[in-house]
């Protein structure tokens, strides 16, 4: 199955790549404002995005159809004006540092 995965243009993490992992194994990386079409292994179950200590929600691959588009975002970029918000997500909310959403 092939899906498209993209990443918005956001200031947070703009110089760093996010890793896309399927069942815990690195499949590819994605840079800022990039979009890739990737092929998922036939027996794949979960897909997540990570950056160092931070990670995203898991997406169950069985809920996807070939041709779906996923968008990876930094969860706190719309709160970047609040002091220490990145520190909060890094230390206390690392499993929600990133989000993956299906694009309709």
C-alpha cells in the first residue's frame, strides 16, 4: 500500500528532520515543507513520527487506504509565543510532541 506523508512549514524544528517509523523501524525521514509517497510493508500495523525524545500519536495502518495522505505537525507550534512551551512538551508531554493527522 502506498500513502503520502507531508510536513507543514512550521518554525519549530525547521532545521531538523522527523523520522517516520513503521512498527518501530525507521522507514524514512521528512523535512520541513516536504511531501513523500511511501510504500508500506504488507504486514505493517502502526505508523508514528519521532524526533529525538519526542513522538507522535500512533496511526493504525488498517484504518488507511492506499492513496491516503497523512500530515505530520509539531503539536505546540501555534503556542510558540508562550514562554517555555517547548520545554513543557519536551519534558512532560513527549508522546504528544508531534501529531499525525489524516488529510481529508
